[in-house]
């Protein structure tokens, strides 16, 4: 393999452009050699923006074109399994954006394909590479607040999800598209696998915005019981009018640990009594986690170069998917759902 890792980006949307920026502008040891997107307009505009000459409508075309070492998948969830299997079959390392897949069986297929192809499969949980979250995990590991007892995590996103992401059949809904990082973080920070999930959802804005997808919801709350005995809550709101918001609070036996801030920066402004204190907020997720995305990509490329396993694996992605499916079954059937119901051989065989 050449010293610079050659990357094919699959998906020219918002997430694709974030990764393209990391590869082109922030990581000297990377070469983004080709771009894949079935849509002509975003394919052309994103390729032009980042100076990518090789442009293809499908991964099959890209595999027959400019040589590359790895793929970065930022396409809709329902495409991840087939694209991963194709890339692994051709010996290409894979960074797959979250959510990993639509169900546990697809996750198992992806993990098995990567193993057969002897390639790296890393899932895009970039919060694990965010300096604030990394510091929190380190303090937990050092026993700073003792054993985690309660974890509260939230992600509120400002933009309306794309049409495919509003449908449970093609996305698993907001708990997957908006809150995948929360499901991964609470499991990571608890140091334990989830055992049981109970969820409630509500739809306040869908009708006003013309959304007709069955079971659409824009607000969700989930409660999780872990095998360790710890409990957690996840809050999701999308669209959220006030901006992008991602925070976590961990209450341990000896203290409390908080990650993230509603404010986008530490500067506050106070001009008069009527306006009060003004503080900027994060408006988008690329802004809040800009450094995390760069660090995530650097880690992936280093794993490709050295052959070392990634810090975020297919198994981590599968647990997040299973948790989302448990939450979905919970609010549809109005009952708590055990993860064992989702992770059974019967479920994987479907």
C-alpha cells in the first residue's frame, strides 16, 4: 500500500462533505481519489468543491476505475449492508457512518464480510474521538466519580430529517438517525451492555410540515437498564428550533461528570437589561464536532496503515442498532423490551 491512504468517498451529502473536508484539508496522509453518488448534481458539486477528478454513479464503477485502499460510506442507512459487502469482497477497508444498518442480521453480515475480506470495519461514532468525551471516559476509567449509576444523554437536531429518514422502514426513525451517538455513548460510558429499554415518542410538528410517514415522531425519550445495574435516559428532538445540542451527564457513586455545553463558546454578551445575557449556540453538528470528525478519520487511516483494529467496531455499531430496535418495539407495543428479544438467533435470521 502506498504511504498515503487512497480513499473513495461514497455519498456526496452533508456527512460526505464533512469527511471530504477532513481528508482534503486536514490530514496530510490521505488522498481522496474518487467520489461516488448516484445523483448527478451533488456528485458534481461536491467533487468540484474538493477537487476530485474521478466521479462515479456507483461503487461498482469506482471499483473498476481509479485504484483506492478504503471507502468511507455516508449513504442512507438502507444501503450500508450491500455497500459494505461489496467493498469487503474487493479488499477495501471501510469506515461506515452511523447508523450501521437497519437490523441485527445486516450488522452480522457486515461484520462477517469484513472478517472474510480481512479488512477494517470502523463505525462512525465520532463522539468517541471528541476531546471532551475522551476526557470524560478517561476520568470514569480513573474512578473519579466511582461506578456510574445514572447517565443522561441528549441530542437535539435543528434540521428536518430527509424524507427517507422519516420512515421507520428505511431508517428506523429519529432514535437511529439523530440519537445513534447517544445509544453508543451511554453504553460506552456505562462500561456495560444494555439489558432493557422503554421508550415514549410524540409528534408535535409533523402535520404542520406535511409529514405523512407512518409512526413519524419528532420527540423521543428512552430509558435503559444496563447489565451492570446502571440506568440511563436518552432524549431526542428533531427538528429542534433553538439549534444543535449534544450533552451528557453521568452521576456516579462519588460525584457527577458533565460533558458538553448548550453554549457554542465561552464568551457571553450582556448589553442591556431587556436583552439580558446573550451566548452563541452551536447551529449544526459539523460545527460542534469538527475536531472529532478529523480525529476519527485520522484514527481510521492509521488503522488501515498499521492493520490495527479500530477503537469503534462493528460490534459497537450492532449494539446501537439493537438498542434502537428495542426502543422502536417498545413504543409500538407500549412495553419495556429486553435486548435479548432483539439479539436472538431468530431475529438475526430474518
